[in-house]
C-alpha cells in the first residue's frame, strides 16, 4: 500500500546505494522515507530526499521528543553548512543507521562520544560530564544532583575510565569503558 | 558516510545474510508477542500502568495477576476432584450413589453433629449474619468440610475413593503452588546472584549507558530520569556510608551494637504482646460465640470477628513501629528496607500461626476428660474442621472488607482534602504514595490464609480468585486517582524476586498447620470424609494396604529409615556439589574482572610508551 507508493519516489539506484552504505534494510529505509516526508509541508514532499527539514520539525518526532539528548543528536548528525542543525534525508538515514540494531558497537560508541561531547572539543572533560549527568536526571531544580554529589560522581567516573589520568576522557578510553558495559548496546538504540 | 562505506565493504556476503535473517527473525518474534498480548489477562492494563508509574508498581500488579491465576487453578483442582463427584452422586446423575460406611468402634457421643441449617422461618438478617460468619445455612453447604460426609462414591460400577481424593487434591494444590513459585523465582535468583558482588564500573555504566533511547513517551522519560537520579543518589550515599562504617571506632561500634540489641529486644517484646493478645482474644471469641443465648445479635457477630479485627490491627500498627525503630539502628538504606520488610512479614504470618495454635489448644483441650472417647473436644467442636474453615473464611472476608473500606474511607477523602484544602497541616500530610511493600504483604497474607483454609473449606479458592480480581481494579483506581508517583522509584527485578521469596515463606509456613491437622489431630467422627480413620492421613496407608503385596512392600520400604537415610545423604551430596559449582563460577567471574583491570593497566602502559616515543 503506502510502502509501494513511496518506493517509486526514491530512485532504485539511490535505494540500493543507501542499503549499501547504511546498516538499514530496504524496509527500514522506506519507512524512514515515509516518516521524513511527513515532516515536510505538502509541496515539498515530492522531492523529499533532497530537502532539508528544520530542527524544530525534527524534534516533533516521537522518538526524539522525549529524549534529553535531542539537541545534541540533531547537531551531531546535521551536515548543514549554515550550522542551523537542519537535517536532510541522508542525515536522517545516517542517524537511524547508527542507532539501528545492526550497527557495530564501534560506530555506536564513536557517535555516543560525539553526542556526549557538549563543547565539541574532542574530549569529555568535567563540564561535559556535568552537563551529561544533568541531562540524565532532568532539568528541574529538584532533580539535579547537589554539587557535592556531582563532584563525588565525576570523581568516581574519572577513576573508572580515565586511564592516562589527565582529567578528561578521550575517544579510545570512552570506547574501552563502553565496550565493557553490558547495557550500552541495548540502550543506544532507536527503532522507528 | 565514508567510514560506513569502508565498514560495509569489509563485510562479506555471508555476514550480511546472517544479519538480515536475524533481523527478520526478531521482527517475527515481536509480532507473535504482540498477538499474544491480547490473550493474556490484563496485559494492556498492566502495560499502561508500567508506562505511567514505573516498573516497580507494575511488578505488584503482575504479581496480583499471578495470584488470580494460581487461585483459579487451585479452585478448578479442588472443585473437579472433590466437589463435583460429590454433587453428582448426591443428585444421582450418571447412575451414581453415595456409600456410607457405618463407623466402627466409635462411641455414639462422637457422632452427634447438628448444625443449625436454619430451617423454617427466620429473620432475613440471620442470612446476612450467616453469610458473614460462615455458620447457619452456610455451614451445611459445600463450602465447608462438614458437607463432605461420605465414604465412597459409586459412579456406575467404578468406586471413587473421595477421602483419598480429598487428601491428594490438598497435596496436589500445595505442590503446584510450590513448583510454580519456584519456577517464577528462578529467573530473579540468577540475576541476583550475578549482580550481588560489587559491580565493576557501575558509575560509568549508569551514566554512559543509562539512558534508554527507545523511550518515546514523555511521561516514561520523566520516570526514567527520576529513577536514574534516585539510583545515582543512593549509590553515592551508600558509598559515603560504607566509608563512614569502615572508619568507625571501637567505642562507636560498641554503642551501635548495644543499641541494636536493645531495639531487637523491644521488637521481640512487641511481637510477644501481639501474639498474647491474639491468643486471649481467640479463646474469648470461641468461648462466647458458642453461647446461643444471643445467637442472633450484632454483638455476637462482632465477637466472632474479634480475632480478625485484632490481627488486622496488629498488622497495621507493627509495621509503623518497626519503620520508626529502624532509623536508630543505622544500617545502610538497602539493608534497612529489607530488615523492616522481613520483620513485617514475620508479624503477619506469625499472627495467623498464633490464631491457629489457639484454636487447636481449644480443640485439643483435654483437661477434665473433655475429649475422652473421641480424642478431641467433641462437645464444643463436634466438627472441628468446619470450625477452623469458618475462622479462615472470616479472616478472608474481613481482609476483603478492609481492603475495600480503606480506599473509600481513607484514601479518597485524603485526596479530596489535599486538593481542596490548602491548610499547612494537610499539605504536609499530603497525598500518599503507592506503598508497594505494604500492598504486597497484604496480598501475601491473604494468600497464606487461602492456602491453609482450602483444606478445611474446599471452595475458598473461588472466593480468593474473586477477591483478587476485584482488588486489581480497586487498586488500579486508587493508583490512578489518588496516588502521586513515588519519589523513590524501585528497581523491579530485585523486588519481584523478593516478593516471590516472601510468598514462598508463606507457603512453607502454611505446610505446618496443615501437616499438624492432617497427621496429628484426630479427625472429627461426626462429619467429613475421614470419619472412619483416626487421623486424616490414615486414608493413605489404608489405601496402600489394598494394593498388591509387591507394591505395598516397595512403598513401605520407601517410607522406612533404611531408605530415608541414604536418600537424605545423597541429596546432601548433590546440594554440596551445586554449592561448590556456584562458588567456582563466582570465583571465575572475579578472576575475569581482575583480568579486565589488568588489561586497562596494560593499555595505559602502552599509551604512555607511545606518547614517549612520539616526543
């Protein structure tokens, strides 16, 4: 029904290319196309695979709506030159591919690192960790940890993961810690 | 994209096929699960509760559902093997008759049993009173043991040994409950065993892998944030507390230990007070309710319900006192919760035990030759099993009334006050949270009563099924309309296992009174299927004596010491083997953890070497 209709909107060679380059199956790509085109106004739906969707529209997706990392996700996957965090269809597919079931844990941990790196400086320092924990516990006043608790928590995290003891977590250290975590693969997942 | 391109090029066709086939298999499984969710009772209700209130509260409701199904199964068992044959033969369907064997060697005095079936014109409210107290017209129905006064049932030419069936059905329902609970708790047990030891890199795991990216519902997201906050805070607090405990001086240790001993003495004193009052009240109630002068008055009904009321009061007050006292004992929070729960469990279950013990002391009260010919107090209790059944029935009815009345008279008014009145005192009192452990103990208490009572009152599981069915909807309404979500979300897996352990304790505790009733106390000679036997258990050896000699010898051999002792020794050896295996596994897990730490140190060493070499 609807699947058949949208299949004709993506040229077959593009579809094959997407299947090659991402971890998604043909079904998943078509479903993604359907959801992506629903975010666009009616006039632009024909050429959805070349349009860009503004960030505010992306954030209305139920999968991202309740996610505290929604802004970081849009920022990391967006390839917009104007830095307005808008996403094209290929960015969208990229995101779904990384979060899919079949992505390797290397890819997932790499992108997780980018998402958690709030100041985009290539390492997770104390400020990044603080912002990360605040995202996890909630934004309200009474749901944040006290500064003493935050200190203790960051101290413990760095103790467990900072191997070269420089006070920050770089990508290899992060990937090592995450590879030993049993819950990471099942929690770092978005399914449409 | 470049990296992905590089990645996917490396994958061979075989791996791609494997990946796609595993994906489609997972999809098929999820479809099947979706379909089966329509068939399971209350699946959608419980799912919506989980989404709104978290997994801790959801585990309570799925526990309730488990009990409904269990009770229904027990009811089907007892009904089809005990009630149905008897009712069929009573009304002569399928050419069936009842065989009454006249009792031999029993004095006439023991067989006099005239339950007042309320024949003739009586006031309407006596029916109501009988409904609540299990006497009168209810006593002669199939609800109680006394109805089944039969020795065998002939269906056509087949002889159906009803006494044996009664006893075996009792054993069967106990065994089914036992096995099913153990099966359900095995999952939780293995998880507990593995996660018990100090978790490796627990903080990193919680922070980096803590957020479930699949959450789409904003309410579920908010719940997850609360539970993460609570988990992190409790972990940090426990770490600080452990440090403090490790730094305790000898003087402080002495002070705390003596304080703990003192508080434990207070707890024992409170428990003894409860038990003694239950004993006195039961004796009083038994003595005064068989006084038929004011048999029809409300006072008489209240006197009959006095033990139930005292037990419920004790079950309500004791936990409050315990949770107040535990603060002074300065344990770590997790242990505090566990210890308070264990104490509350003990109070609730022991109260039932004391009630039964006081009943038996009345029944076997053999001073002054009261029970000379029959072995039990035949004047006051011509059919003592029915009396015990009535007590269990009363306990169950009263429990049900309390569970229905508390929301009506306490929860809803409280919610009304909290929302409409802005007085400081009432706001401090506040809306209540859904106390999971209190509610769970309540239903475990009810279930233990059901297990004990089913032997004396075969249709009791039907009442229990209906009761839990209604309770599900009542609690759901209370939850959605009056409770605010808990400030401290509870992890489901740990609590689920704990509930099942407590239920198992209740079941094992139920074995004791049943064992004593079946094997030690002489069965009543005036009613019931075990008239012709000394005790209820005797029907089994009697039946075995009718088997062919070879089978007899085997069965008697199994019950003798020559078999039991070696069997016991073998079981001990098997148990030690499994304990040793579990310990070995734990040691392997420890070693692997240490290896991981060493590995990271190796990496650190290599990174340092590389940075040095680069300079």
